């Protein structure tokens, strides 16, 4: 059996004998708890963990010797800890980094929490094709090679009113690809009021320079007229760009030409007009108080190309959708970069299923839309029932109060529109709001609870908590407040 290597000669004899008492790696691997662990976690991982833990023990013993607190009993105590330390080390390495969380913040498209949760139909479609072969690029009727975007293009075209549509990795990729296709080495005219930063470093001017297009800014931050675009057009111009100011609003003394005006200018000057819609609604949500541009409206206004995200208001997987006139979409798809920015089969499966829900007008199947459409009375009823169910399992010191507040769409959409909601505010003498928020977030549970703090109280918004998650949220609260 391989022994732990003998310690170097300059170590005091007393310590040396104690270090020798440490069991060998092989001995440890035969201990029942670790042998069992090796069956599930694999021998190499456990062996490595045993080595690491032994090395740490040796270092601790040496340090105890230096500070003269080495009592003989400590060696055996430490050895008994080996099992649990190895198990903890292996578990830490096997724990997934990407974890489910309960989003009680009321921010529906929370970019840090994965934006849109997928519909049950989209999840089922992923499960159906993920572990199997599929006709991703294969035409079953002819037995010939097919194209992967045919699975979603007709549905996207139908739902958006465009002639044709393709899908890339995200909307940032879509912006990049459109600019690169039409305006590499040439000029793109855009209003100074639309040179936006979306977040996480996505800035229109940066994307433009990376795409090889040259920015031709016109107008001012608050006012740009069609004349400004007109004057900037030269033989170097290849594209007129319009960007939806997704995450901010300019109000007051403002002016911006309509898409129709821009399209008319494009027709007069034979330049394509591209509108980056950002979120882009496939369904009109104005009845729910959401005034985001509807994709169909831009296509009907005859924009040459529009692009928008798959995982913002559409409520599907991360993707960038490029829709528009056939000749322009074809040019984009022939760009070699399209191949580099293409989506995988999981995205296609989820997107197709999400679009099918739109086709059936089954909007409540899509979690993001269902959350947006949830009324304040509905949330109040759920919150009231939730507190009622909790009372029995809570200490006297914890009090819950319902208070009116707002949920937000998030994901860089609709900054000025908030959805009235009912919040559950938690009052407890035992912890500060910050301490309770941290407890909910870091408790050793299957799903951490992410809450927000308002006026020095932890508040929960059930709008973004699904009814199936409520028992788990209740258990997390009961444990945190106990
Ligand atoms: C969100 C957004 C983008 C980026 O879209 P992603 O899908 O997040 O890459 C680009 N342009 C606008 C106007 C946006 O709102």
C-alpha cells in the first residue's frame, strides 16, 4: 500500500511520528463511507479529494506543532474528520454552478436570473429532441439535406407579418450581423438620441465599429428630424438605422421621425431601413399597460429589416430574430458570419414551441406573458392565501403585511411602465432586512430565494413566483424565520 511520504528530516521527531500516524490514501479509500462515495462520485475525484484533505491535515498538524499545541489526541480527532471533509469536498465539486432560484423580486425579465422562464411546452420540446436525433437539417419527405431555420421561419414570418425571418444567438448578434451585412466599410445613419447602451457593455456605437460599419450620427440627443437624416446621406451611406430606446425615455422637448417617414426616405434614396426593436412584442400588450413596439407594426410600416430578442417580451429562449423583406433576409443569411452566430437545436425546439403558443393565441402558456397579464386582485388573493397558510408554521415575532407596490418588466424593457402589484412585507425583530434577505438567498436549500428590500423590509412579489413554487417559498420562509 502506498504510504504518505515520510516528512522531511528537519521536522521535530515528535511531529514526525504523528504525521506518520496519518493513514495512507489507499487506507482511507477502503473506509466504508469513502468507498461508497467512490462508487457514486468516481474513484479519481475521491482520491484527489483524499490527497487534498490529507495535505491540509499535515499542514494543520505542522502548524499546531509550531504553536506547541499538538496534543496526541488531536491526530485521531483529525483523522475522524477525514471522511466528512472528503465528502464535503467532493460534494462541493459536484454541485452544479447553474442553479434554479425562486424569483420573488417581481422583476419579470430579470436578466441576472435568466430572463424569460420557458413555457411547459417549450421545456417539453427541448426534452423531446435534446437527447435524440432530430431532423434539424434534414428534410424527411425527400431525404435531402435541409436548413435548420426552416423550423421557425414560417411561423415567425406569419406572426410578425414579415416576408421572411431567421434566428441567431441573441439580438446583439442580430444587430452585429445586420450592420456587417449591409454596411461593412460604409456608413450607417442613426440619430444621436438612439446611441444607446443596453447593459453589460452592449453599446450601439461599439457594436457598429466591431461590425465594420461607420457611424454617421445625426440630430441631437432630444430632437432629430427627417431632414437631419436626409442631409447626412451620401454615396457612402448603405443603411438607415432606427433603435428602440428600450431602457430609458427622453421626455419633454423631443422629436423623432416616425418609422413611416424613415421608410419613405429610404425608398426615395434606395436605402434599406433597419429597426432594432429590442424587446419587440409579438402580441399586442397595450391592454395590459405595456406600450412596447409591436413587431407587426414595424413590418406593416415596411421596414426593410427588424430585429428583436427571443427572451425578452416574446418569452422564449435566448435568441435574436431578424425579420423583414425576403431579399434582405437572404443577404443576411448568406453572410458567412451567420454560420458563426447560428442557434442550436435546443433553442430551435424551444422557440418553435413558444411560437406555437402564439399561433394558438394561448398567451397564458408563456410564463412571462402570464405574469404580465396577472391582475393586482389576483396577486392580492394569492398573497392573502399564502400568508394564511404560513401562520401556523411561524414564530410570533414574525409579521406579514400586504402592501401595494409595483412589479417591473425588466430585461431593458419599458422603463417607465410598472405593473401594480401586492407585496408581502416581512417584519421580524430577530433580523435586519439585509440579514433576512441574505438568509433566504444563502440557505442550504434546493432553490435560493431572491427577494428585494424596500423601506428597510424584505418584500416578496408573488407575480414572479409560480403557484407550484409557493410551498417551497413558504418552507424557506418558515426556516429562515424560525
Ligand atoms: C436588449 C436589446 C438588445 C440586445 O438584445 P439581446 O437579446 O439581449 O442580445 C439590442 N438592442 C436593443 C434595443 C435592446 O433592447
